[in-house]
């Protein structure tokens, strides 16, 4: 990472706010603004956070679902423990992971989840078409997991890079939810190509 990147991050308002508020990443505010707009979470919800590292989204989700709610964060990278949040170092591209999540939910008497959220991003290569395609592949995986684990009426949030595959994926989400919207969070950098697709009211 170059000096310009580090300087830009230190001068970033949401980075500073996240540090002050105890969030693990500035991305926490992206989810806060998404929830303010769409009302993703309710008190007592069970939330599955895909690609959760370093844990900022899980922190926000836990605050919003309250003491009676459950937040499960999964990432290939190890995530430092956080109060009242369950983190697992599992590979989301491995079919065994879906089985592991299902078993975990069953053991806790939950069954299915109320919301699936994903801020997953591919390792950036610098080739935009390739990175966009990898981003869409991660979104496809999040949607597949949602189809297996979401309750009827549940909600989905996924990050996607803009590009020529966007419309096709948006159509897939729209076919599985009563409401489907694209959204750019105020906490996303202006120059970023990232958008969030929000699906509300999962249709079984």
C-alpha cells in the first residue's frame, strides 16, 4: 500500500468516525446507511454475515438485532473475537460450509436466518473486467446461500461492482424477493464502483 493510500485513509471522515466509535472498519457505516434506508434488521433477528472480516458489519448487525438476536460471521480469514458474535473461519466457496452453517443453526434451535449480508470483495487485480466478474461470482454464492438458509420474508444485502454482468444478477435477485433495489451508500467513496443490491421479502 502506498503513502497516498495511507494518507487518504487517515483523512477519511468515515475511517476516523469508525475508529472513534469502536467499529473495526469504515464499512460499518455503509451498512448503517443501508439499514436506515431499507430497514434490513429487526430486534431478535438472526443474521448471517458472509465475508465478515474484519467484523465491522457484524458489529453493526449485533447492535441492531439486540441481545435477543444472533449474528454469525464467516470468512476465510481469521476474525478476532467480539462480544456476543459468533465468528467462524470457513471457506464460503466450499459446499461443506453451507452444511456447517445449517448444522450450527439447527443445534441452536434457529432453523433459518432472517437476513444474509455480504460485503465480500475479490482480491483486486487491476483488471476491471476480471474483478467485476469475480465480484459477481461472490454475489452469486451469497444468493445461493440465501436460497438455502433464508426464512420466507427474509432480507439480503450484497456488494457488487458495476459492470456488464450487473443487470443479469440484479434480475436474479429480483426473481427471489418481493423488493429489489440497487443502492450506493453515502459511506462508499465517490470514485468506487461498488453498489449494494438489497432484496427484501424472500420468496420461497
